């Protein structure tokens, strides 16, 4: 079983890279979508991702309960989780204990038999945000990424569509 974490900035090409990595494993890939279509712009983004992937993926919408979804889909094809930062945002918005849930995720990964490819955003390379909520999210995302990277077998950073292997 492989755990692969792919990170990068907005529009860096990380989702396309993650899709290719997940497709490289045997079996039908499973797309675990953490985004929710709460407005027309997000609906359009989701539609664009679906069109790019095509119809060969099984798809599940998992805005909050990621660990149960990974357990339920284990034993089949590779799972692509796109993306961890949206999952984190959903957890924070729902006032759930995001750090406990991230640690639960990290603890579950070694027990899985099918590969998992994660997409996450690197949000800590810019200026310090000017408000407490944005700073809290940026800090939480950095902590989450470190926790998952520590248990991942591979970590890639994507810039301008080009992957750089970090681990």
C-alpha cells in the first residue's frame, strides 16, 4: 500500500498530477471529493474536474467523514482524496476537532491495503494573513500537512505543473 501526498499552490497542477498517480495503480480509481458545491462558481469547478477525469472513476462526496470513507473503499483501486485543505476547512466550519480528526486519519493510513493519493494546498508561502481566522486556517493547514507528510511514503511539491519529489 502506498500513501502519496501531493502539495502545491493554487492552479499548480497538483490535481492533474494526483489523478495520474492514482490511475497508475491497478484497479478502478476512486475519487473522494471533499468539496461541496455551495455556489455556482464551485459547481463549475467541480464540473471541470469531473470532465477532465472522465467516467472511469468511482466517485464519492466526503466533505467531513474521510476516515470512514477510506475504510469503506479499502481493498479496491487507489483512492484519490482531493483535497485535504477543503476537508480541513469543512471540519473547522463544522466546529469539529480538526486536529483529532487529522491524527485519526494519520493513524488509519498504515492499516489500509489500497493506495491513497492526497492533494493538499501549500498555503504558508505567502504573507501572514491580516485576520485571525485566516491565520488560524493557515496554521492548521501547515500542521495537517506535516502530520500527513510524516506518515506518507511519498511527498511531491508541484510548481507550474512540474512535480518535485520531497520524500
